[in-house]
């Protein structure tokens, strides 16, 4: 009986792992403010030739009253660019099953650029880690997939 239970459990665990590892990170993701817990934006992740990037699709933050805000603090050619449509993540490459990294992410609120690692926690939950220098010196944020029917 115990062996049957173990085999049954192992089968479902492997199904879950295979399902998550075959998931894509492309699509729309909702970001949540770390302090208020409220939805902040919708980010669209795309892939081209095995390299991933992300742009701001929409701003949900009710505190942003400007209908067309620009990124005042952003570096280089991103300075004073409209935040909607702004590329905030680039050069992300697969680094393992359900893991991506070696790219950069920018915070449009302050223009700071960080190293970036991503890992798919489930089909609808993405862990985004921004860091300076080493991944151990950073913080996590979780993004939630936005389905077309939402």
C-alpha cells in the first residue's frame, strides 16, 4: 500500500515539474507594489531568437495621475521616454529548467538598472530577482500572469 502511494505521489509530482518546466514566461504579467500590496502595472514579456525582454504595457497604480508619464530618471535613450511601451528588462536568456537570467532590469521610478534572474514558481507566478553584483545581494518580487479572460 505504501509503495503504491509513493508511486502515485511521485507520478503527480513529476507531472507538475514537467508542466512548470515546459511553461513559457512570455505574455502579460501583473506587478504588485511591495509596500501597498496593490497592482502596479502590466508587463509584457516577449522572446526573440531565444532572448527575452519586457516592456510596460499598462500602468495600474492609482497614484500615477499623469495619463502619459515619462521616465525622468532613466539612463541614456530611455530618459524622458514614455513609461507605457518602455523596455524595462532585456538580454534575459534561459539558464536552466524554468530559470532565466544574465540580463538586466530597470526600475522606471528611479532609473536604476540591476542584474536580473527569473524563475517560474508555477504556471502563473514568476519570481523576479533584481540584484547588484551578486544575486545574493538583491530582492525578489513576484509577478502574476494575466490571462486573456481577465
